[in-house]
C-alpha cells in the first residue's frame, strides 16, 4: 500500500518563505519529537506535558495523537501490519509538513516497527528526535485506561501490541524516559533538556 505511487504529472512547488525563515520568526528550531512505546506507557500524557512547557516558553507546537488521527485522517486504517505501516507513513509525512512550517511537532503513536520509524526519520532527517517512552508491560496493563489489555487478553482485540503483536524497541533513540519509574514532570523535563542540548530552544 505504502509503495504504490498513483500521482502523475505533478511538480514540487518551492515556497518563497522557508523553514529557516519561520524558525527565525518563531525564535526556535522546528523538529519532530517522535514518542514511541506500548499502549498506556504515557506517550500522549508526556507529549501534552512537553507541549504545555513549550507553549509557556512561547513556542509553536502541535501534538499528533494516535487515537485522534484515527478519528479522521487515518480512519480507514485498521491494525494489521500493513495498515500500521501506512498509518505511520502518513504521520511521518504530516509531521514533516509541520516541521517545514516551523513547528515543533510531537507524535504520540505506538509505532511498533523500527522500519516504519526509520522511514519517518528519513523524511525529517536531523530534525527527527525519537523518544522511547519505556514502561514495563505489567505496569501498562495495570494502568489500562481504555481497558484494551483486558480485552486483548480475552482475545477480543486482535493484533494488540505487546500481547498478540510485536513491539520493536528503538535501538538508538535520542532519549529514553521510563514512565514506570519517573513522574510525568521528570520525563517532560528530560525532553526539554534534550531540546536545549540540540539547540532547538534556548
């Protein structure tokens, strides 16, 4: 699905206002913060905590949340490996568009396959920062805010990551936070420090 190219007779249109122009106006660089991890590990919670901290600094931000995106842009996709691949392909493209607009884009998706995350990285290049939101499976199951682990254990949710479908941990993420041991505030501060170290914010 992801490799099929049906668009023909098209030409890329170069914009007169560049990403660098927008970064100068915003007073910060544009990046993709790619939060990945198991369901209920705290990806969305952390992304929004980081967004609030950046908003308070006057930064332009956007959070692309897994469930929210599946309500609209990706509502025609399920959870098969092929659909997961296409889900992440689209998000990688959208996140890169946000970067070109000068925004700090945060994505909160399980994104279980390394190859799919690597493709998203290849789009944004040096502007891609992978944050592994690590959390032991048993803690995620204890949280289970949507009741999905319980359903998955009962066989009611097929191809559920961590139970009946694999999760491939990042091999070289820019940052690892352990939400099973850290508070949201502690994890968020680590992300902010990463952005400072990379010169995204001052």
